[in-house]
C-alpha cells in the first residue's frame, strides 16, 4: 500500500476532492475496457448505487447523499440515480444487482456485503454491458475501477495510535485484545494486516476475534469472553476495527470496571463523543466527501464511455482482476487533539452536536467550544 499516505493531513484528503478526468487505457486490464460497444453518451445516464448495510451510520448519513449529489452535479442534474441497501444480506444484494440489470443502468457503484459471493453478479452485470465500480470494498469479478481508503494504512494508523495510547505499557509483556471486522469484508483483512504489522512484537495479543457482520453486539460478547479468559486487570488495551464495535467493547469494559485505550474507525458521532469523554482513545477519520467524489467521477466517466486518467493514480488487484484503476484516499488519526481540524472542519458535525449536555464538561476540558 502507499506508505506515502501515512499520517496524511486533512488538507491532503480535501485536495483529493479536486480530481480531473482525462483519457487513459488502464481500465482495460481490469475488465473495464472501453470497446466499440461503449458508445459515448451525454449527461442522460443511469447510475446505480448498492450499499451493504445500515447499521454503520456512515452509509446513509454520508455515502449515499454525497455520491448522489456529485453524480447530479457532474451531469447537470440529468442523470437518473437508483439506490438500494442490502442490510447486510448478501443474497438480497445479489437480487438488487439483478434489479439494476433489469433497470438497465449504465454503471453500477457496488459496496459489497460479501466481496467473494458477489462475483457472479458482477459478471452478470458486465455481460449486459454495465460497468461496475467497486466502492469502499474490493468486490471480486471484472470490475472497471475501485475507490476506497488505504486500508492497510488504516490498520497501521490504528495500531500506532494504540501503542501511543498505551504509553509506558507498550511493552512485549502487555496484553491486548484484537477485535477485527467480518471475514466477508476484504477490507477487514487489510485493516488486520496493517495493525499486525505495527503491533506484532511490540505487545502480546492475548485474544483475537473476527467479528461476524461487524456487529457491536458480537463485539460486546467477544470482549466479555476476552475479559473472562485473560482477566480484566491483565488487559492493557483493545484494538477495535471500527467505532460501532468499539461501542459494544466499551460497554463490556465498563461492566468490568476497566478503562483502557480502545481504537476505532469511521468517526461516528457516538465515537467522537466517547473520545471527548475519554472512553475511546481514537478513531480513524476518513474524508467521505473525497471518496464519494472520486467514485462519482469514475462512475460518470465510465457511463459516458470515457476512460480514466488522473483520478485513478493507483492500481489494486483482487483474486479475479489485476491492476484495477483505483483511487486510494488518505486517512487521519482522530483524537482529542484534532477534532476541530477533522470532523468539524469538514462539516461532519457541529460543536453543539458533539457537546450535548452529557459531554459539555468534557468538551470544556479539551477546549472544544
């Protein structure tokens, strides 16, 4: 992955939003070639968006409206935009792909529930002349392009933050618990790989779990099991792959009267409030506008029969597609030190939204006003 993205400033992430499109032949290797059947089109295109679930706040709050807004902007409000959410059901998502095919979308933006299980559906869409852009998760099959964050860098960022949070307890004898994401999500494996690259040899991983469906309830049960197996007094910190699970983990920690550094990802409002309150050490801030803009530009270009150029500065390969033109967006470690420069500056939340009556005192202590 691109180590140059390490510790990227928010300004860099914001800069990724201003991306231009031109001609390039890189899409051909990934099944995204613009052959003679791809007739150039104007703004009257049909764009489909399929998102994986609605338990994680980001998808309905940020991804869907941001992508739709950018698609409309790029097509002078002439594009038809079709949307559906699979609610963590891979079979339902396969049916939704069939519906998109029936509706004859020109391009499909796909955030897969199960990246491997969706392969045949991707092939069906491509066979019908539909370009498929993998969004946030690298779906299997002949996709034309891919937009996400640097996922191994996310894991490294989390791991480095956890070591920093441990302070003088960041030793080989210190025991931590790792609670990773779902095995059906290829991103989860990359987060885990990045985190292990930082944590292995620095601390002892006493217990590790892969959490079905990224469920906060499952993460809560895993944390309770870890506390029982390892002993509350022996746990120095917890690696949580995302904020939703961090909430379940922290509930278990509180029940055991234990306060230790806990990581997260997605900068959910509840997580930012936990960070303010000192319950969660960090989250990974990801500029959803940058990611949404990138995938919208890719999708519109492909739907119009155009090739990708400067928007796809990276190449990523899956088991079924090589050198997929990709845009990997930088990430930032979110702590009490940079709330103003991240989620507030980019308009995710306002100070009043974060600093409700319950958190006002904690906000005052860190100067968040």
